[in-house]
């Protein structure tokens, strides 16, 4: 049993062979996938996939890079979709200071609005953080995001930051980078943080794990993330797979 907590099967990279991608995932023991929408087209497609496959769920939110494009109507749409039985989280949301499409203050405002919505509808949040750790932590604290908790998606920060996030009721989620030889921080965090605070993901089609780095990622490759964590912790692959799946089901309120 493997739970890919963050996938973008709604991306155009899967437009020609999605059925094959999903079959490979189930063949490798992937039992649950959360497809993450982050703007109108990807949100719509995430809902479609969640309705089409019983083991696929959806997260709906607005990406910080595109924060400048979000309208009140978009936020209203997201709120309405949170009532959908297959929507299990809000996100991805957060801050991204690598790209400069959306001004920082606009990103912060959109981030705060989505946290407020999550508290209103009582759903966990999925956090995107790129080169903005201090501001992400500050906003999570100021907006009392611990009330709903959530996921620090594709975590690459320090052990100290990971502990701060756990104190705010967030899980630390690892993707492909934890399999990279030179990824010292993710490896340290994966080794030191107790398994009950960890999740696994692919962020496919991006961040493909070793040994497929550089190629398109897909949910079947989440097993390589679990294998890397098991090796770092000196425990079995099965223990990592089972516990991270249990963690995800607990967070998302999934009972199957």
C-alpha cells in the first residue's frame, strides 16, 4: 500500500497515456493518489479524475506563482468545491519567491485568504514553499494554520524548520529529491523525523526520483521515495509504505 499525496495527473504531460500511467501505479501497489489543482483548468481536471477513479482524490487551491491572477470568483469556486466528497484538502498554496510573476504582497494576501477558507471549511492545507521559508512560517503562525494542519509539500528545508512545522500540526512530505545523492537536507530530515510525521509523494510529472531522474515522473515511482526513507531509517519498505499511507488517510479523512 503506497499513498502518493501529491500528483499532477491533471497535467498535459499525461494527455496521451494516462490509463497506462494509472495501471503502472496500481501494479506497483499505489492504493491512493491525491491529484492537486492549482488554477481553474487543473482544478477542473482534478475533480474529473477524482470522479472517474475511486482511489483518486482531489485537492483544490491556487498556486502562489499565479496569485496575481486569482479573483474573488476563483476563491468562491474553490469554496464551493470543498463540499465535493472527493475533495480532501486545500492547495497547493503558499509562497514562491523564485519566480517573479506575482508580487510578494499579492502572494501573501492570496495565501492568507486560502488559510482562512480552510479553517472555515475544516480541511487541511498543502503548502508550496520556494525560497520563502521565513514568510511561510510567519503566515502559518499568524493565521493559526495549526487549527487545520496539513502538509509541507516536497520538503527540502532544514531539520529545525521541519520541527517547527510539526509543532504547527503539519506533516513533512518527501518526494524525488530525497533519493538524490547530493540532497543532504532531505536525507537528514527523513532520517531524524519520526515516521508518524512523514508522508510521501511524487509531485509528478516533476522531480523524478533516482534512477529515472530527468524523465517524466509518475505515481508508480513513489515506491523509490519510500525505499530511500526506509534505507535512511534502517527499517523495512513495508513499514514506511504502511505508516505513511496511514498518516495520509488520517490527515485527509479517508476510511478506505
